[in-house]
């Protein structure tokens, strides 16, 4: 209880998927050291993760990329394929490679970080994706977008759908959409457009709904694929 008598918010439920027990143990200790975070499930590979109802019901899953039986990209795609009710996924890898980041994002991941990221950065990433924002390792972001933007603009069955959805945005929503794609936070967008944060939050929700985007990172991909922004 706080001083007002209101119950404390429930901790963010975290799932761990990594084939190395030592790595999982380290993440578990780090996550559980925070009062607002709690590890609720663990799995040693993708198949085990998909078979765990508790893990599938987590709020945020930390997912290793390279695992036996079913890798992190395929596991993420299947975990999120059932619909928007699934957990948000942060993909973790020791390899700072563009194709991993792009594959993770296209599979539906809300974040991409290196395993050697500072502990505070990892903890904040969990909180960030739980709020609905996206996280991509800073060392990867600019290069990733520069390299994959031409690939994203190749005609695909989804291209016309994305273009039509972008065209449905109002002028103000289009303006906010462009700022989201450039990595601006809600407070930064609010300050730049002289709007309240509540108004920006409403705009962001409507934009994601109109685009059919799971979260901001999916919106960024749509922005680059439709030419709304360029690297």
C-alpha cells in the first residue's frame, strides 16, 4: 500500500527464454531485484517456451536468438502469431548483426538489445516495451535503417495495404507518425507540437490502430516501407 491506501501496481511479469542456465540465472537475479518486475516463467528453448502457458501469459519476454530446436526469431513469430494478446518480446543476442535485428522486428519483437547491454539499460527496456514503446540497441538503429530501408520499400503484398492505411491518417496524425518514426518520445512530440502528452498519447493510439501496428516499432517499419521517412 502507498500513503493514499491504494494498492501498489502489480509487477511486470517477465519470461526468460535462453538455452544457457547461467544466463537465465543472471537475468532472473537482475529482474527480481526490482520491485516492479518479476520473473514468472523460464524456458531453455523455443519449443519449451511455446508449450508454457505461464510464459505465453507474461507481459514481456526476453528471448535469446540462437537456441537449439527452435531459434528466437521463429519462436517470436509463433508466440505472437496468435494475435495482439501475446507478450511483448525483447530479442537478445551477442551478435550485433543487422539481419538479426530486422528479422526480430519483422517477427513482431518490440525490442532488440545486445546481451552485454548495461543492466540498467536492459531493465529500462523491459519497462519501455511494456508501456508500448520500442527498443532497438542504439549501436544498431541508424545502420539498420540505412541498410534495410531499400529492402523495406520493395513491392510486397503488404505494401499497398500499408500505403492505404497511411493515407487514412489525418494531417495531424501523419505529423505525429513522422515523429514516431524518427524515434521521438511522447514528451518530445508534445513539446515539439505544443500539445499535451495526453493528446499525443491519444494520437499515437489512433495511429497504431489505423495502421494495424502492434506497437511503435511496427509503425516505424511501416513509415520506412511507405517512404514517410528516409534514413
